[in-house]
C-alpha cells in the first residue's frame, strides 16, 4: 500500500510539472488535492521509522558484502552491528575505494533521517565518531570531504563537545 501511495503521489506531482498540452490547460488536480497528497507522503515517511531491529535487514539488503561479516556473537547488539559497517568503511577509506565508501555513507545518511533514537545514537557514536573523530590521515581527510552535510554537522558537534571537555 505504501508503494501505491508513493506511485500515486509521484504521478500526481509529475502531472503538475509536465507542460500543458496545446490549447486550453486543465490542471490535473486542484491545490487542495495537491496539499492532501503532500500531507499523505510526509505522514508516510514519518511512519517509516527505522529501529535497531531493522538495521541488519537493511544492511543485508543494501550492503550484503558488509552484512556477511557480522559475527553470530555480534548479532542483536546494535553498536557491534554498526561497528561492522564502520570497519568496512575504514577498509574502503584505507584502500581508497571511494565508490564503496560512498555506498556506505548513503546508507548511513538515509538511516539517520529515519532512525529511532537508539539507532541514531549507535550510528553517530559507533559509526561516524568512531570512523572520523581525531583521524588526521590524508585518506580520512579525503573521506570526510565526502560526508553529507548532516553527518558533517554531527561530527563537528562531537568535536566541539570533545574540545570543551579538554578545556576544563
């Protein structure tokens, strides 16, 4: 049903931006219908919150080569599961495999946008901060330049917190 709503909304939006046919222009929908569709899509996105129990499924779906490295003893511990992704990203950074790193960053960015608080914290601490905080190597600096803005902002805040703790 969610896919049907998304397709319907996409079709409706597409019809709004298509050039009008020659002759009289008749809108595909009125503004109130457009607003209703927009509210439905936004509500649908909010309902698709991702929790810790979803992380491994999404990792296996989007990055199966990474998911296969999760050890049985790590399974069910979100920080350890996220740590496997961090290790794969670190390996990609050190081997200068920026295409794999970009795939990892895209997944993390998308998850951060929909994650519940526990998963969000795990991604921030066990992935982002563990991967980039206090890293000064050329490879890490180049990789950090690939971070989406939201992740760069999170990392900057973590650095500020760390520096405030040192000053005291």
